[in-house]
C-alpha cells in the first residue's frame, strides 16, 4: 500500500488520503465472487461450446451490461439472444452499442474455439432484425464445426489480460506509429480502422470527447442511466457483477462513511459529483492517440463486424502493452448529442458511413478486471 492513495468516484476523482490499510483488509475487500469468471475461464467442462463461451463472457460491452443469453439445446450450436432487460435506452436508443458488444462476444467465442480446432459458422439475425431496436429474435445462430486445419488465434493468449483501461494516461509516453499500424492491421471483419497520434488531431479529439462526455453528464436522463448502474463496494459488486463497479478498500470505506452513494452522485452540488466528473474528464484529456472504426452503412451486421474488429484491436493493444479505452459519447444517437455526432462523423468518416467506435490509447498501470456474471447465469 502506498501511504496516500488517490481514489476515484465514478471512475476517478475523490482525492482522499488514506493511510495504512492492512494488506489483509485490502485483500478481503476484493469482490472475489464477481471476478471468479476470469479465473474459471477454460474450466467449463468438455463441451467445446462451454469452453469457448467461458471466454466470450469476458468480452468488452457497453456499461458492462453483459446483455448476452445463449441457448445450447441444439447440438454443436450456440443460439445467441440479447437480453432485452439489459439495454441502455437513453444513451444507446437504437441498441447500436449493445449490438457492438455482442460482436465482441462472438469474436472472443471464435478466438477461443479456434484453440480447439473449431471454426464457427456464424449466421447473423437469421429471422431478421429491426434497425430501430433489438428484440427477442436470435442475434446469431453459431455452428461449431471441427476443422483440423484451423490455426489457434494467437490473440487467445491476451483474453485474460485485456481491459478497457479507464485511467489517466502518462502524458510523457507517446504511442508509437508502429503500434497504430499493428492495431490497424488486426481488423478482419469489414470495419475500417483509422487512427492518429498527430498532436493536432489528438488535441481536437481530446476536446471533442471531453465536450461530448460533459454533455452526457449534464443531460440528466443520460447521466442517471450511468448512476443507476453504479455498484458501490464489494457487497453490491458481488451481488450484481455488472454495470459500473466502484470496488476496493477506499470505495468501501467511503460508502460506509456515507461519502459515496447513488444519491450523492446524482446531486450536482455534491463533492462526489464534482470529483467524479473531473476524473472522467481527466481520461479524455490524457489521450495520447486515438483509434476509430467506421463502416460504410449502419446495418446490424456491420455493427456486429465492428464489435468483432474492436475486440481484436483491444486484444492486440494488450499484446503490445498499450492501454485502450472506448470513448463513445460523441457517437451516441440521443438528440442532445447531435452536434458532436456530426462533428465526429465529419472528421472521422468524411465520405459518409458510420463511426462505430472511437477510443483513446496510451499508457497507465494495470488494473483489475471488471466483474462478470458466471456463464451459467447466461444460459437459457
Ligand atoms: C460498444 C462499446 C462502447 C463502450 N463505450 C465506453 C465508453 O464510452 N467509455 C468507457 O469508459 N468504456 C466504454 N466501453 C467499455 C466498457 O465499459 C467495458 O467493456 C466494460 O465495462 C467491461 O470492462 P472490460 O472491457 O475492462 O472487461 C465500451 C465498450 C463497448 C463494447
């Protein structure tokens, strides 16, 4: 333990001096139950589908809603559905981002399956889909086909270490051109990757992502959507291992001291609000490079493709020791965001198309994984 710890509310911010918590106490505040799926990946028994799914559930996804549900009743097949109780209606009104998260899930399933010589035959939205809203129809029917010729995807080695790194980045460490080139080269599902570490572009995108995040926070209903998903302290995180987790000794202590609650986070006059907001904005302001993914149209299939390519970028960044955090606000479709949405599209996709993902790159210390529901909670 450092003598002083800086801790974050809503991802960073309340700067609080805390001295001398014992290692044993710190250890016991880890939400072990919520993190268990990371330790149990690959131990799901003999069924290759369960093995692959035990890695798929570790995929990145918006606000860690984990909106996936799988049906294993047909042999050698995974039928993937979306859990329509786990959408984000305010910030993701057409479920575009939720669909991207399902694409990340499919890709990690495919990567894991490749290590057991299974190729996945993925049929997307076999009963059709609605561009306005996801519904109970299957998102994908995925057949597991044994193929001795298929090589294990080396990105498999990075699944357990991958994070969305929500920490301020080191302003003294630039992201080299070679890293951007390697990230751009890893996409293979049809999304187009763009990136920049040029100071002028980074400055413009820092300002844009900052303004868009500020707008989301200042819009009561979109901000409340996040606050409602806060899980504060070990007990809440273990009970609901999803959403925005504020774990660890100091968050637990703050909550116990009555210094941190959902009510305080919502109160725009409180210290918790001011400090949480400042910490979130510190992330946008320390981007050292940006990367984005565009697709020519905005079909459900393209959203899935963007998710598959995004997680490949995230896993490749992990292999290269580079931190990546999505910054999605400027890409969101709620009406108040329209100005930033237009600016982001004009800048990143000037010839038309949809910017599906935008993230910042840089370097920061490693963080714990985020919570997950166990696989069995996700099987219909
Ligand atoms: C489509 C999509 C959009 C996301 N947007 C954001 C974002 O705007 N800000 C952010 O900090 N994380 C964002 N994330 C990352 C998720 O919050 C993260 O994946 C989730 O909390 C699980 O954490 P992990 O990726 O570290 O496992 C996004 C992820 C996806 C797939």
